[in-house]
C-alpha cells in the first residue's frame, strides 16, 4: 500500500513537472527576444543552483540523521562519489540539451518545439535496447507513428528539415540520455536534491563557456529578460528538474518519460493562450501522431505497473 501511494505521488509530481516545463517553452521564447541562447541558459541554471543550495544543505542534513545508525559503506577512493559523478553526467546531458533546445527555438514555435522534444518518450526505450532491454512490438509501432508525425511537423518540400527543428531533435536525444542518467544515479545517491544541484551547476558552467565565447551579455538586456529567466531558473529548473529526479527514484523511466512528455501538450496550449501562436493543419496532424506515439509507447509499461484487482 505504501509503495502504491509513493508511486501515485511520484506520478503527480512528474505531471506537475510536465506542466511547468510546458509553460517554460513560452518563457524561453520571450526571454530570447532580449538575450542570446547561451546567456539565457547560463543565467537560468546559475539561478537554479543558487535557489537550491539551502534546500540541498537541509536535505543532506536530514539524510545524515536518517543514516546515523547505519554502518558507513566502504568506498573506492579512486572513484568519484555517486552524487558528483551523477551530477557531472546528468549536468552534461541537461546542459547540452538545453542549449540545443534554446538554439532551435530561435527558429521554431514553442508548440512545435514541445512536440519534437517529446520524442524522448520513444528514444528512452530504444536507447534501453542498447543496455539489454528489448522493446516490445508496440514500441516499434510507436516509433513509426512518431517518425510520421515528425515528418509532418518538420520536413518541408524537398525533404528539408529546418535547422531549428533539427536542433530540437538533438535536444530530444540528449534529454533521453539525461532521463536514463537521472534514473540510474537517483537510486544510488543519498540526496536526490544534492544530485540536482550538482547537475544545475555543471549545466551552468557549460553554458557559461559558450556565453563567453559567442555572446556579450549586457545588464539592460538581462533586466528585460528577468521574468522569463526567473521562471526558467526557479520553476523550470530549481523546482521541476528537482521534482523529476526525486520522482524518478520511485518510477520506471519509461512511465516517467510518458508523464513528462505531456509538456508538449502544455507547451502547445501555453503558446496558443499566451503568444497566440497557431499551427497549420499539417502540423496539428503531425502533433497528433507524435502524441499517439507517446501514449502507445508506454501502454505496456503502464499495464505492468498496474496491480491486479
């Protein structure tokens, strides 16, 4: 009963994560009207790191108290602690995925970016095949649905994919690796919040290098982009990505990817409500096929997780 309650709470947290991320697509679009993509990503994750520091200190203190009676485990001094190693891996994938997404969103709408990013729900089980997890026939059908939908969304006459769409596709691949990394390391660390904090710091440093190389941030522009950066840094970063890591500790990665992929729906709705952006009939059909692929890919996992009555 306790495990079932934990699973339901984790699912609700991931649903909240998807909502926050979906609205963040609009914040990212508005923010880049004032600052460059590298600058936006850098400052959002610096803010996420700073916001999470006191929460990390508290979580580590609580974890230390909870393990006070446990015997200390022997660790190999030559290996990195799980929190640091996990933060480096997750942070690398999160940072590069965020940059690819931000660069791509300069040339595509929040709704399209949200749906293309949702392809990670298909990529996660496919990448799992490389580590010995064989997808079912239903997964391969979902891949076909996803590719057909992606074609309608992204490929124009002459089989040309727009640069922005290609960058968001790269983001989907990198974010798939981040999901699998978060699933792996969140089960090994003492504090999932500390893992998220290291992840944000690494992502911020990756973006900082690009910002110093390619952009020249100015204070007036940063002030103009303050609200989108605050939303992306505090809500999308500090809150949502932390919820992802905490919830994935108790959720199968493929089920988690389904729930988080609903960000594509929220992104489309947010773009329509806030920015009044519309998709063509062709693009809407493509979005529908991608969403069908998202749902179809995870139906077997949902069945396995549902207790028999």
